[in-house]
């Protein structure tokens, strides 16, 4: 993304919003733990459904476990992917902020 066209106020505003989001997302809260447990339980349900379908034959409960497990794994994957994308964007924004800060400082000759 090209930040050169953005004003300093826009960069500062977006940077602060993303920093608040990251602090909130990294905080040890039940919601953040729930996202990780969703992924773990999704994998467990998926593997249980596949194992049950393999050894006991395909049935409606095993198919339901496979589908629900796949959906839980996919939602966890999308959430984690979005988190990594936002953190990478925040890093780019911090680099642009540092570049503008260095550019705006005037060096005084000795």
C-alpha cells in the first residue's frame, strides 16, 4: 500500500486504531482464548467424525461432526490469517511513520 499520498493525520489515526486493536487482541481475555479453543475443538470434531466414518461407516452424526469441525477450523484459520495481515499492515504503517518522522526532523549544522 502506498502511504505517500496519505496525510500525516490519516496515518496517525489509522496507526492508533490498529495499535488499540492489537492491544485488545493480545490481551488475555476469554474471547481471545475462545478463538484458539474453537480451532482446537474444530480439529478434534473433524478427526472424530472422520475416524467414526472410517471405522463405523458413514452416518449422519459423523458427517455432521466433519462439517462442523471443518467450519470451526476454517473460521479459526480466517481469524488468524486476518490477525497476521493486520499486524503486517501495522508494521508497514510503523515504518512509514518512522520515515516521515526522520524526514520531518531538521538537522542543525554545527
